[in-house]
C-alpha cells in the first residue's frame, strides 16, 4: 500500500469517527483527538466537529487530486478529414 493510499485510509477512519452522530454537548473522545493530532490536525475539546470535518475533507481531496494523473488530452491526434 502506498503512502497516499495509507493516508486516505487514515483520513477515512478519522472522518468516520468525527462525523458519527453525537449529542450537542459531546466532546471528541481523547483517542480521536490524539489520532487527529498524529494526522496533523491540532484540536482541543473546543474544536468543533464541523471545522474538523471540513479540514479532513479538504486534505482528503488534496491527496486524491495528487494521486490522479493529469489528463493531457487524447494521446494521438486523429487524422484530418479529407
């Protein structure tokens, strides 16, 4: 598994933990906050889930974009019509 693929799995796991249904007054569990810190998302008890979800999705989009090769058009130009 490549580094990008591993990061995508980790980001997906973090998203599933942060985005799961919760009560308004629930804080993120300590182990979730710790895993977010390890992924480069510093957060505290006061960091909103909405903010974290937006940041996680932004990182996931960047990784997905980096993994996809740029499309440079068709590889061969079709012959001109006579």
